[in-house]
C-alpha cells in the first residue's frame, strides 16, 4: 500500500512539474485513442477536444462505397478538423492542460490512402492554404497496435458504421499510420506499443503510461514498450 501511495505521489509530482500543456493522442481506428484522451483529461482536469467523426454525413456511405464517397468524406473531415484546431486555444482560466484525440496532420494519411490523383491535387491545394494556422502539440502520443487487437476492439465496441471494415483495410491503414509517424518530426513523439496495454481496466498500466508521457527529459522520438521493461 505504501509503495503504491509513493508511486502515485511521484506521478502527481511529475505532472505538477511538467512543462507540457497540449498533449495529442493518435492511432489507428480501434486503438483506444479517444478512450485514453478522455481518461487522461479526467485525471488532469484538462480541456478535452475529441474528433467529431459521427457528424460527417458521408462517413457511412464511404464505408459502403469508398471510391464514390472518399473525396466528400475527406473534405468534410478536413474542414471540421481545421475549425476545431483553429479554436483550440480560446482563453480558459481554469484548465492548465489540453488533450485531443487527433492531430490535424493525420488528415493526410487518409487522403493519400483514399483519394484519386486529381482529387488529391485539389485536396493538397486546400491543405496548403490553411495548415499554417494550426498550433502544434507539445507532445504527440502514437498508440501502435497489432491488426488482430484493432479488429477485436472494433468488433467489441460495435459501431454500426464500422461493421463493414475489412481486416485488409485496417491492415493498410495501420501500415499508413506507421509510415507517417516513423517519419514524423513536427513535434516530440512518444510511440507506444499498445497491443497488450489495458489502460482502461488496469490502473497500473494506465499510471505507467501517464508517467511515461510526463517524463521530464526525452529525445525527440521515444518508444515505450512496457513488456520490454519487465
């Protein structure tokens, strides 16, 4: 009990002394980024900004017919994310931390994966005209997971519009995320092996991950594999 209390006090001290303000959680569909963002926000008393994917009127049609609805889906997401990001830093006197479950740049992952050449040219013209207005996070946490774990999570949460997602699409998306983040240099990055982490049901797993997020000294890119540290 005393050891547990000591660890908790140490974690609270790390957070109190941290210069992080804006933390973004990222990862493939089903990895748990929204769950972690919400849980972290609750722990920190942070302002939490979540991606409003359910407001996209084209998303359901995209999963049924991606070739036909990819461009409409992508542009709606782009403009919605831009509006959210532009409004992130409105004055808030009561909350020190900001947590989001996405970064603006990740929009390009889906664009390059789903759009045709001519659509992509138009998309890039629009992105280039607006992306300079976006504020960068102090830290991006990329939750990396295996395809079987992602498919299991997607099935378990039972969202109707995700029921038609194939394992092939999730594998392709997972590879695209890995490609993007293994070359990402815009902000400090923490890559987390989340395949066997249960940060919802296991408090020790969650605390260890938070401790890693708020570690005071870090390289521009770091990797957290909890099972390698046992």
